[in-house]
C-alpha cells in the first residue's frame, strides 16, 4: 500500500529527533544516519513502498545495489544499522509488524593484501643496515648514532637479516635471548643455524637461519657487550643496555629504509610478508611457507598466493607479446 509522500519523511524526522534528544548522538553520527535514512527513503519511493510493506528481500536487494555501486562494506554496515534502528523504533510503537533488517549483514570486506617489498628493495635494506654512517667531525659535533655506529650497525643488520631471512614476527625477534634456558622465550642455535621462537598462542617453532643472518648475528655478538648491561639476557638491546622495545625497532627500520632510499614506509611485519612472498615465488611450496611462518591454518598463508599471482601477472604483462596493448 502506497503511503502519502510525507509519511516516511515524518517517521524518519521523528526517529532522528529521538536519537538527538534522548540518546544524544554526536552530530557527525546523526549526519551519517540521516544520509543512510535518506537513501532508504529513495529506495522506498523507487519501489512505491511504505515502511509497513518492507520485507527482508527488499532490504537484500537494496544492499546488493549499494554494493554494486561501489559502496564499501563498512558504509553498507552503517546503512543497515541506521535502517535497523528506525524499524526497531517503529516496531516498538506498533507501526510495523516486523523488522525487515534483522539478520541481514553487509558483504564481507575484501581482505587487503599484505605489503611486501620487491626483492631488490629488501636486499637494499639489508645492505643499508650493515653500513656504518660516515664519521664527521670528532668530538661533540658527532651525532649520537655516529658515536654508537659500530655496535648500532651490527645490531640493526642482524635484526633486519633475521626479520627478512627467517620471517620472524617482531615479538619473536625481540623475545630472543642470548642463551637457551628455561626462562628464555627464544634463542638462536648458531651451530645448527636455527632460531627457536615462541609464536602466537604460545606455540614454539624452529625456523632456519640463513648464512647472511648467521654472519650478521656472529658480528653482533662480538660487539654486543659494548651496549648491553652485564646482567641483560636479551639478544637485542637498546641504548640503555636493556631489551629493545617494539617502538624502537619500528623507528630503526624507518630510519634504515630512508637511508636505503626505499620509496615506502617499512615496518617489521612487511619484512615477514616479504620473506613469505619471496620464498613462495621461488619454491611454490605453500605448506612449507605455512610451517615457516607458524600459521595454524593454511587459509592464512594462502593470501601470499595472491601476492605471487600479482607478481606473475606483472611478468606476463611485461613479457608476453599478446598481453601488450596496441599503440
């Protein structure tokens, strides 16, 4: 049954007034709800429906249209929340017999691809981390980093090589101790070339440590005493001689990325993503990458197949004569 043109508008106006006066919603939230209810009003007008005649299949159709128009999942969720609140209020006052929005969910958001560095940029970062900043004037004019350069460069290089070479999480890296023991969360077995770490869910795993990382670790251990306090068990320490923190690690990677001339912000998990993507590109062994990363479910690792496909697609576009666009 068609309703008079002002019936829906009046119901929406009264609902927004209650939200503002009784629930005291913020003006921005009220504005977003008002926009969403205006969309509902347009759908009702286009379908020649009043509020009492709306059924779940109508709402699903409108959600599909919003999704097809390019509206994101979060925005659609906000629309549904606004519509659901209106019908809930109308049902409370006996103006509609059911809430047609109940049980209807927005489309699942697309899972963003993890950001990984190209191989040449990852190598450039590792090389930049090994470089000692050139000395300037002797004495107070030197920066703190230049005064600490020998041990600081050794530590940074070892951290980058482990993050990229073994795919460690930042917490796993920072939890490493110099020696294995009952209190140690993780440690490096230099003789076996293995890292023993405590991952998510308190699950232990062992990952290989490559030759470059082993060499960098041995160099860091040879100068670590210059920075670490005598009683500090942590493998990686900061300027105060205590275990390095996550914020300090992130800041060092940011500095090293700038020094290497990389065009993107680098964080610890990006090196883990780079490790996974590059190993998968070379080996094609998804199950092996899952074990190396310590993922409980293969579906978590499968996101890297999308990264690998993007790499192959770029190679195809650049190399295959039938993929090139005609001028």
